[in-house]
C-alpha cells in the first residue's frame, strides 16, 4: 500500500506542476473563451445514477474543469445493461474523439470494437474494471486505474475469516455480464472454499429491491447462511432493511460486508449492521483517468500501466462524513 501511495502522490505532484505551469501561462487569456482542443469520451457500464458512478463522474469532471482545452463527454446506461453500454461505446468510437476512457466490462466482447480503434491511434484508458486476461491477450489500453477484482474478493473473504468462520456464505452479483464482478466473486469463493465454507455466487440483478428479495429467499431456504458479501453498498443497505423487516438481526444473525460507502452505509456500519466495506476509490479513478489522458494528449506522457486503488475503509468511518456528503468518498 505504501508503494501505491507513493506512486499516487508522485503522479499528483506531476499533474499539479504541469497544471500550475499551464495556468500561469494562461493568465493573460483568462478573459477570453478558449476553445477545447481535445474531446474525450468516458463510457462506463453504470448505472450512472448509482452513488459509486456519481463519484467516478465527479472525479472526471473535477479534473476536466482544471483545464480549458478538454471537452469531456461522460455517458453510461441508467442501470447496468451491457447491450446499451456497448451501443454507447460504439457511438463514442464512431465520434472519433481524441481519447477514450472506458470500463473493460467484458473484454472479449469489446475486442472487435476497441482493437482496430486503438491500432488506428485512439488512446484508451481503462477505469474500474480491467482486462484480466494474460498480457499478450489484453486489449492494449494505455493504463488501468481501479480495483483488481479477484483480489477484491480475496480481501473480503480474508477479512471475514479473521473474525470468524462462516457456516455458509453467499456473494451477490448485481451486474451479471460484468466480468470484473464475476472475478471478484470467484476470489471470494476460492478463499471460502479453501477454509471449508459452503459458498455460492447468486445473481441479484441490477434492481436493488429485487436483489434484496433474492438474497432473502436464499437465506430462508438455506437457514445456515450467516454471511453475505455484496458487490455494491446499495445492495447491502437494501438487504439490511429487508432482514430487519423479517425479524432478523443484521450483524448478528446474518453478517454483511460490501463495497463502497454512502451516508446510510456508514450509519449501518456504525450500528454494527454491516461489518465492513471495501473502497475502490471511484473519485480517484475518475480524476486520475482524465488527468492521465490530458497529460498524454497534451504532452505525450505515458501513464503508469496500472494504478491499483483497492483499500479497506477504517473502522471509524465517521471521519469521512464530510467527504461522503461532497460525493468524493
């Protein structure tokens, strides 16, 4: 983690130095409108109204606002829908932008579209979800910023096993078709199985309410289920509500862990209803994605091949309240 922090700080210092130099040179032009020189599309698999993706979007737009030469176009489906995502990605590539930032949601399905575009000169930066295939098979994007999904599932399982050995566990996948979430679940399953824990991955759909019902139904049909790991904080929050309505005690009868943080998630963690949450640092993903693209387009810099962003929220999440309110954490 210390190495990752040093890498991030070094990148941030470089960006601020370049930006300050640029800003200083633009002071005389501040009263005039500068036409954007670069158009960059950001296409994510969404849904873009989800708090996680709002943080990605805010990070990107905050970074783009620091320079006058870049026009950022951020798009994604309202809820996870791979077909819509691919249609938006095709539209972005067809627009022939100067750069593309995208989630590698299902790399094999994206090969035919992205490889020719990259070969034709389109720089691509990946955020949130990588191409986890062997290097020789990967889509040749410039950089990846985000979680290593399999390691995220491994970390969640190991955190749970530090405290207790579950009787039965499930992983709720809210975006079936997104290979990064499948990989995350596999990491969780592999560690649990090695510990002798019965474990399954279940499709909870993109709908929060329906997902809570699916997980609740599983718990009812498998009453020894005492551990649920969800890939998104809204799904954990929804399950907490339904468990309480059905007379269960979240955090005692059924322990929950998840990814991401909202004000409600933070409160549930403080109340002991959710054990812990993993942090993909989505704001930083978005901010660095745009920053790296700008530095590449403007100055030809080659960004680092990978910036891992996965972390674990501290026990005292109350210290993050103001940042949560700002949509940064």
